[in-house]
C-alpha cells in the first residue's frame, strides 16, 4: 500500500494501525482496493456483482485478527460497499472494521457499509468498528453502517462500536437473528457535537431456546446535536434479553430513546433500562474541589462515561 500521512492517520484512528498488518487484511481507499493479504485460515475475495468482499474464515481459525478498514479522502464521494463474513463452525476470530473520512472540500462525503455475518455453530466473533471524521472543509461527513447478523447454535458475537468525533450524520442499523444457545453482546459508544445527528436502530430476534442478547449504549449529546436510540428485542423462545441506554445531554443537546420488548414465549425474560440526564452537579463540585476547572471536570466525567 502507498498511503500518505492523512491516510495513515485515519487508519490509526479507526483501527489502531501504525504499520501494514501481518495477518489478513483488506484496505479500501476512496472506493477502491488499496491493499489485501490473506492467510491459510482467512480468504478474502472481491465480489463480482456489486462492490464489496466475501471473507471466509475457516473452522481452524484460532485467535487471528482480520482488518477491513475503509478510508475516504475525496470530497463529494459516495461510497457503498457490501461485505459478507462466513465464519465456519468452531472458529475464533477478531474482525476490526471501521471508516475514517477526511473531507477538506465543500461537498458531502459518505460511506455506507452493509456487513452481513454468517456465524457457524459454536463459533466466536469479536467485531470492532469505529467511525471517525476530520478535515477543514465545509462538506458533510456521513456514515451509515448496516450490520446483519445470523448466529447458529452455540455461536457468539461481541460487537464493540464507537463514534466519538467528526461525523455529521449517521444512521446505524443492526438486525440479528439467534438460534439455540447463541449469544450476542453489543457495546456502543457515541458522542455528537455541533449540529450532528446520530440514530441507532437495534432489532434482535431471539428465536432459539436459551439464546441471549445484551445491548449497552452509552452516548453524549453536546451543543445542538441530537441522537435517537431505538431498540427492539423479540423473545420468541425461552431466552434472555437485556438492553440498556444511558445518555448525558449537555448544552442544547437532545436524546430520544424508544425501547420495545416483545415477549412471544412464556419463558422469555426481557429487560430494558434507560437513563437520560445532565452531568450531576455533585460530580462537578467534587472534582473542582480537587483543583480541576469546570471544563477539566466535565472532560474527565465524559471520558469516564464512554470507557
């Protein structure tokens, strides 16, 4: 890969990469392939009918990492990609995705990623996705990720997503279907500022006996930004589901939370928790009494909340 300092900076922000990975990777830059590597256990193939890739992870995979970052540096680019992950029975893999946009112009730059996970029996997936925007231009930076998840019997997926800075608009959709003894854990972190907008829409169907889902969202809305959190859990068998939405509003920020639980089986156990409010005054008083300014105290509380 021949990447400049801007591109390298984006990769560091979204994937923690400071050098070319040694394992399997696929780097997409401005709608095109910038670099790819495969291993004995992980194969990556370009789609022929639409933009995107198919990632095949063999059952013999143990503890490998697959990097599939996307970076945009062209203003006015609208990038759409379809990625399918086929994780064979018993595999154990970490997948690091995410998108970084550097927009130095006056036109909108947008990336819409549709990721579909087909997770086999007793397979284990850790999926990490971070979204980030920067650039001195006036053009918007828009990211709309869609994640489709199918987990077979005994399989599990942990999904860690973060949107912390520079994204003007984002609609994040996640739809999951779980079979017997399958589990899904989602940790989401979002911070918006200025006039930014972020929407999260989770829908989980617990179809198999003893399946379970645990969804946690932590968000902060600053300035005049707005966030919307929608979650729906369908308990269609003996199962357990828990969703939790905690949000802090600052300045003129606003947050809307709309949880929905559908218990369609007598042995479905579903719980939702939601809390929205400002930073507690006693927290600020305690920290300022220790010598911090009010701004430093706010920053420390915000950073701790999003950990």
